[in-house]
C-alpha cells in the first residue's frame, strides 16, 4: 500500500521583514529545534520505514527535515523541492510524490501551511481545499490503495507535536 508522510516545519521565529527580508530565511527557534526533534522521534515509532526526506528549501523547513532525517536514521541527504515552498499549489506536489512512491519508496515531505492542509484535502477529495491544519511539527500519514491520485487517499494517522513527542519514549 503506497504511503506518504507530511510533516510541517517546527516552531520558528516570528515574521520580521527587517530581520528576514526574504521570509524563506526565517529559522527555527532554539525551543523549536528541541520540540521538532522530539516530534521526529515520535514519528520514528509510527513510521519507521520512511525511505527519504524531501523538504521545502525554506530554512525552517530544511532544518526540520534534517532533524527528522536524523531521528529516523536516514543517511541520505534531504532532497529539496521548490514545489514545497510556502503557498505552493497542492496538485504538483501530489503528482511529484506519486513518482517517488511509484519507485516503492515511502517519502516524508516537509513543508508549510496552508499548502500541506490543501495537499491532504486534494489527496482525500480531489479538490485543493484545506481539510486539516497541521500545527508546527505536526504530521499526517496518508495511504492510497492502489495509485497515488487526487481523491484516492485516506488518513492513517495525524498528530500534533505534543502527541508525537509523547511517543518518543
């Protein structure tokens, strides 16, 4: 059964155009790093077979992806997709993820809201509507019976960072 894991970046600094004229450079906070590490260790209990991690190039997402990769014991580098940048449409992401999954791989995609919520909606209904809102360092696992296609998915589980952190023990 094809699976896809979505992970929202961890808690980051507040938007500040003076400090980060390019918002993609905004970083995780120190507490955000700790919370993201804990959440990623919880994901390891729920999805130990994740094959690789793909991230938005935004600094906060990339750092979250690296923390997740390390917690999952994945040695490969984090792959970057511009399709996962903030406010990107869901359809191209699902299409590209389908290619990954067709190679019998189980990817984790690390990105932003509202894109990830819209991706869940697209996978479940075929419409790019946000059905869920992932909190920072929250995750959702989708599965597809046969092929990865709009409207063909279902949610296996969804947890916020606190729920994931409790599983890390």
